[in-house]
C-alpha cells in the first residue's frame, strides 16, 4: 500500500518552497503577500532564508502562501501540465 503524506510541506525544504514561490509570483508579489523587508529591499533567496529561519511568524506566512497555491492548483487540475504539477509531487 502506497502511503503518501497529506502534508503539502512534507519533503520540501524551505529553500525549495521559496524558490518555487519566487518562480511563480516574483519578489514584488511575494512582498505584497508577505510584508517583510527581505522580499522588498534587494531580495535574494539567501537573505530571505536567513530571515525566515529566524522569524517563525514570517516563515508561517510563507508556508501558508505555498499551501494555498498548491491547494488552488490541485483544485483546478491534477494534470502535470499545470505550473504546479512538476513541483507539487
């Protein structure tokens, strides 16, 4: 029996999660969704990871955005042709 975790964050690193969100939304939209300076002023994966690892409330907001995106994409289509298809597995 194939037991797959129902947790959308299972097996995904914070770095991968952030990379996916940046590829999908861009830094400007991320800054609008999660109001933190590391997304607004000279954003980078490295500086954002450092901040998110030290700031639980910000990390939670980013993870919730990722979960909403994964759920939205799975509700629209289970096809691998969707932008999230290649990442959500």
